[in-house]
C-alpha cells in the first residue's frame, strides 16, 4: 500500500474520490495544481503512486496527459471508472435569479453545456479545479457566484446543491489511470488489459497492419488515440488499449508487433476497471508473484 498518492486537484475533487475508491482511506494525498506536477511527484519519489484522469465519456480524451505518459518512466498498474455527477453549488440561500457567474474546471463546464446554455446571462469562468472552486466560494462568500462540482465538494465546504445532476448525460464517466514508478511497481495478478504506445512508418497501410494483428490474436481494441510526434509535423504516435482473456494472447501480439512498428512500448498491463461505483479493481488485487516478463518483453521492443 503506497504511503502517498499524487492527484491533480484539491479537497473535494473527483480525483480525490477516484483515489479513495482505488486505494481506500489509508494513503495520504499529494494535491497538485497540474497534471505535469502529478507525474513529476511520482517520478522523483515524492509520491509512491498517482491517479490521473485520461478521458471523459462526454468530453473526450485529455490529450496532454497522453503526452505525459509517453515521456515519463512510469507504468500503469490499474484504472478507475468514476461516475461523474455534476451539481450547481451555491452559498446557502442563493437562488437561480441571484447567479451572475459560474466557476469550474473547463471539463466540468463542457459536461453541463445543455443546462448552462439555458442561462445565457451567466458568465462562465474556467478554473483549475472543481473542488478548489467550491473551496474559494465557501471562503470568499462572494454573492452571485455558483460553482459546478460534485456532491463531495458541497459536503466538504458547506455549500448548497441548488440544481442536482446538471451534466448532459446521466451516463457520464471519467477514466483514471493508476501510475507507479516502472522500476518499483509490483506486477498485477491476472491482467486482462494493456496500454500500448507505438508508431509506424509514414506509409499507406501501416496502421492497418497493426490493427489486423490485434484482431487476428483475438484482442479487443478498446481505445485508439493518435498524438502528434514532437519535431515531426503531421506524424503521429498511437496509444492503444487492448483487452484480452489470457496473458498469452498479449504475449503473442507483442512478439509480432515489432515487425510492423518502428517503436513499441507497453505502458502497463493491469486489470480493467469496473463501471460500477465501488466495485473497481483496487489495491488488494495486486499480486507480487506474477512474473514481470509480460511487461518487460514489450518495453524492450
């Protein structure tokens, strides 16, 4: 069990909820203003692990975080799917007619576009964190201000839920990855999902060859995200998440992918998270006896 876990955001944020869901209440949290700082805290040993958001089912991928994964010497050891219910929070006694400005993280504002568009006179103010927005409102007591945040922020800072569940889609999830230093991470028992990074030559049909191999070995491609390659305009690397039934399926794929890629890295092999709140794979499912050969074989290609 790690002693310190780095998260982006502050008390009352969804990152805090995701970290508690995965690790439980024991670890101390290292709150960070940026995702870059989250990765740096794990990389330099100030934190033992990190929980970092990667994508939202409504707002899409957080592309800068994929670039952070490419550059950091960290490995993915788990994932958390967290249902996101955004609420309009205000100081007690505030009415809809009193509101002049709504503060929140830009991702949260995007998730509530339908509701917010019904109030075109409200000023939308982007901030660095949902929980911090709630904290600042509670401390400043600014009249006419509201925030978009979760119920945990309302409880933490004594705010009122004026309009509950204002996100556009009730099936709103954010996917978080659990990250640890590659050299020290314990392997995961019975992994059934892996995150890969690769790029191919800039030639017709090369990506199709990779996808054909994934299908031929019976793996499910659950995510494919292209990211620009620095200093190579219009060239892209790809992040792929693949799901499998047995580690042997992944091992066979990794043995053949180097023939159709120019670089291949396994960013982590882990157990896929559950879409049911509170039932995701957690720290107790880690198993140190599992051989690391599966991961290291891909990292060496």
